[in-house]
C-alpha cells in the first residue's frame, strides 16, 4: 500500500502519467532546442585540435562559428518570408535533419573548406529548429499552458550547455571528429521525437508580415530589443571564460566547470519568470534588462576573486533565463497570428546579436580591458530596454483598422423569459449581445443566465449558452 492505494494501482498511475508526459509536446520541443544548442556548442572545446589537424590557425578555425551564425541568421530571415507555406512539424524536422547531417558531414570532412560547408548546413538547421520550436510551444498548447510549454522548450538550450560540455570533452579524447558525433545523435533523437507528432496541414491564410509590421510598430521595437539584448548576452558568453582565465590564471578545465555550474542558474530563472509572463512580460523585460546591465558592469570591473566572478556569472545566467521566456512571450503577444515569422525574427536576432556582441566586445576589450567590456555590454542591455518603455497598455495583439472602418461596441439587452419544462421554478433572463462591424453587419449572440437574485437572495452570475438556433431567432417571448 502507498498512501492508501494498492501498489499495483500506484504503479499503473505512474505509467499513465509518464505516458501522458511523453505524449505532450513539451519533451519533443525540449529535445529540439537541446539539439540545436548542441550543434552551436560542438566546436567550442575542440577548436585547437581541429585547427592543428586541418592545418589552419585557431583564429581561422574560430571563423567557423561566425560562418554558421551568418548562415543561421540568413536562414531565419528567409523563414520570415516563407513561413506561411510551412508546417511546424516539418520545419522542426528539417532543422533537426540539417543539424544531424551537418554534424556528421563535418566529422567526416577531409578538408577545412568542406568542414566550412558543413557548418553552413548546421547553422541553417539551428535557425530552423529554433524558429519552429519556439513557435510550436505556442501553437501546440492552450493559452493557459503557453508559458509552461515555452519554459520547457527554452530550458533545452541551457540543459544542452550543461550536458554537452563535459560529454564533448570526454569524446574529444578520442579525437575532434568523435566529438561532433554527439550533436548528430541529439539531432537524430529530436527528429524521431518530432516525427511522432501529427501533421497540422496548411496554415490558414492571413495578412502579410509587412502589413502586420505596419499595423504594429511594437513588433519592430521588440525585434530591435531582442537584437540588442542578444548582442549583450552573446558578448558576455564569448568573453566570460577568457575573463576568468586571464584575471585569475584559472585552468581551462576549472573555468569550464565554473561556467557549466553557472549555467544551472538558467533553470530557476526560467521557471520563476514563467509564472508572470502571461500578464507582465513587458515589466519583466524592463526590470531584467536593467538588472543585467548593472550585473555585467560588476562582472567586468569587480574581479577580486574567482568565486565572486563565478557568482556574478551565475546571477547573469539567472536573469537571462527569465528574460528569454519573457522576450518570446512578448513577441507572441504582439502578433499572435504570425508565430513562426516572429520566432524566425527572434532566431535571426539571436544569431546576428551574438555576432554583434562578439565584435563590439572584442573591440572594447582591446581598447580598455574587461572594465570597458562590461560598460559596452551594459550599454547594449540598457538600449534593449528602451523599446519596451514605449509600449502602451493594450497595444499587444491589436491590429490596425483599415482606413474608414468603424467598429461599434457591444450592446447588451436583458429579456425576461420563461423556463423549460422540468426546470426549477423562478424567472431567468436571456442576454442579447449585438455587435456590428463592416465585415459582420449584424451578429447577434444569445446567452442565458439565472435570475439576478436566486432563492438565497444572493446575486448569481452563472451563464450558459443557449441552443445555436436562438442566434438568429427573435427575442424569447415572456410567459
């Protein structure tokens, strides 16, 4: 017996709960974003060995990450234009397939140019997976579950950071080519998982994205804010390890362990923020952006001890976890019918933002050291807050009205009607709601509710729909 239940009953309930969890989109989207991030991270610990084996400098080998980032950004921008022709399941499958093929082709590449070509395919796959995965978190869930689904999807990336770094480090002892097998396996797992999802069919016709942007300047502001924020965050990630190695003489292994431990802070940041993103995404973006600006200044300037820098990095990761889900939720609220296009914009902002952050951060580091680096990155975070300060309440999700159009408000009329046979005695009321617009000149809805004052003398607000046939009927006659 367990808690009053027979042991076999408890086991059956556990199996059903696990099967329900597996059948939901959450683990599928987690695996998709896990695989995408694994593709991005795969080169980080193996660049020196790769460069030595292929006869190029480490700096030249580092250009592979720039190349994959550019390919990802361009792919995301292409998806903005063609998203209405794509099924989300097929988009994620295509992205996972490209990550898998790009990783395997890179592992077998006999020369540097062929490895560069593999990185182009991998970068395109990462962009497609990120765009489709985050959009699917909203499309494959009910509105009340959207924040939870977004949270599950987005934590796939930090989970990949925590798992991939040590695994790739172990595989690299067998050679840098063996290390590229891990992202291929992760992508293949995601491909199998998403293939089990049912096909959705063609997307319904809707206005073009250009029309949506004209009607909602908040979308352009959101895209700018995401670009600047990811530039600041990308610069932080690129130079965090170098700061610890050069400031304290820490070994590469110890630095990697500290960064991996700090990445764990992403999870509580994400899970805490998801409680508030449905109603306060704008406030979260402002508060977290300001906090990240202040934190990165301290991270660059205050370096008395390695443990303090590790703690400041973990704090920044915590804030980044909350900001990631808040930024995605804000974008989805800005234009709900353009989910894939908006998440493609977000993917492009991520890829190009990392490149901008790495470039500006490198210039700042060369000019004034890590203190100036912190100031430059803080400026990017602060500028990313400005678009959200200009958003007015109620502007999210609204469409621009065509010129000359007019919309009349709802009009409600309460009519006392009789009750059906067998119902409890006492009067009830039907409420007539009339709405008029150019596209629906006369739309009449009927709802039925109990008498405002029941037997107990209290007001009752219970309502239930009346049969559909009443929608076009005359008001019910009073008995």
